[in-house]
């Protein structure tokens, strides 16, 4: 019996693709999804504000206000609350009688004796610089060199910056809007800088 010839449809030996012709296997969809989720989480974490304790704080818009402090009044910038009995350990700024005028002083942390940094803007000769509005008061964070500094004898136009006792990581710029010599009442405009979220 004659032998059958091999079919012309028989598969030829396979050859390996080389170089750019080789195709890579598609990446599983779940891998791409987890990569996206992880990237989003890292962005969220980097945008959070860190407090001294390592916890995360919520970024806030600056707080602005206009208040009048009488002698022995204390002020909390974040809430605008004014207390009639100035307590340095529960206020961001306090007003004290000092001779014929008043002193504006920062708060004191519990367990310490130093007042938080307050920087009163003055000329090289020590005279208070007068500004036209709060917008002209420099945004300069007070430093440890300004510990225990205070403003003596407020006058309209004076400006200063002070570290907040009750708002960690934040400071406030303050503008003296008016001062009453007879009563010792001082009107202040302020803007609080919240913790940065860079």
C-alpha cells in the first residue's frame, strides 16, 4: 500500500520572537488599581499638617478679628473669646496695667516661666513703627529671640506678631487700631496664621 504523504497543513516548527517584535503580557488590572490607590494615599498624607505630638491637624483658613481689650483682659485669637481676668496660661494675649499705660503680653505655657515669643516692630532706635493698616504689618514669625518681649504703651498704628499659646504651630499679626488713654482700652485687629500644609 502506498504511503500517505504528509498534509500540507501540518504545523511548521515554532520560532521564538526576538527583539521588538516580542509582546509583553498585559499588566493585571488589579495591579494598576492598587498603584493608583497607593499614590492617592501618599498625596493625602503629605498634605496633612503635623503637630508637635505627631498627630495630624486640619488645615484651616486664617482667623481674622477686631476686639477691644480692657485692662486685665485676655484674648484667644482662634475663637475671639475675651476673658475679664487675664490668665497668661489660658490666653494668647493679655493686657496688664503698667504705670499710666498698659502692656500687651503673650501667654505662658504650663510648667514654664517664659512668655511665648512676641515681636513688636520698632525702628533701630527702639521707637514703635506706625502702619496704616494691618495689611502693612509684616508676616514674620516670632522666634525664640523674642521670648518675654512685650509691647509697652500701645498707640494707634503699632504692629506686632505673637506666637499663639492655644493654637500650636500658629502665630498672629496684630495691628493697634485705637487706644484710650483714660480707660486703658485698646482696640486690636488681628489675623491668625494656621499651621502650614506644604
